[in-house]
C-alpha cells in the first residue's frame, strides 16, 4: 500500500507520492520428497516505491504517465525529467531453489489516477544463501483531471512467490 499527498493551489495541482513501508510474507513448504524439513519462503520489502512529484495543470494530458523504475521520465510525461525509484523486494528460502514471483493485482484506480506495477511473472534461482532481491517498478496514469483532489492517494497490490 502506498499513500500520495496531493496539494492544490489556484493554478495547478501538485501530486507528491510516497510509498508507505510494506512488508509481505508468503510461505510455501517444499514437498517431503525434496527436503526432509519444511522450508518457508519469505518475501519482504527492502525499499518502498518512490514516485517523483507530479504536476497536474491545464497542459496535462489524459493518459499521460509517470513511471517509478529508476529511469528518467521523458518530456511529455506527468513528471518530465524526474526519476522515481522502483520498490525492492527480497525473497528468501532454500539455497539454489527456483522460485516464481507473480504480481496478482491488475491496475487500480483512485482520484483520477490509475496505478499499475511494472512486472511480469518472473522465475529466478535463489543464491547460495537462499536469497534473491528483485525490483518492482510502478506507473501512474492520469485518467480524469476532474477527479484529482487534495489529500493522499492510496493503492494496494499483491505479490506471490512459490517454489517451482
């Protein structure tokens, strides 16, 4: 879940987004044939997603997007020349086991914006310590200027992890 404060003055609306710390833990035991003891997968948020400031004014176009993935946003975006940061998650479990990560929530809309995560299902192998970090970027799309208001935006999404 993250919350975004929105400030408005006479001539423009400014959206500042801050991802609230979120920790998710999922567990799935290995089968007894693979391992004699039950090994739990754990998924934790290391760093929250951080969007740059977004300015909404007369020139803002519906469908414009601001991305938080570590790259500079292009001119014409909702946050031109600004850089947001992807969230960073860490999965831990049994050494050298293959795990799949899934984002389980589609786009979510609130107060004139649509939030989406930027990830496809991902399969990776845990390292010798049984851990692996992965980034999860996000985007905000302007859907309705009239619905943008002062206050905070709040979005939620789910991530699952499972042994393969």
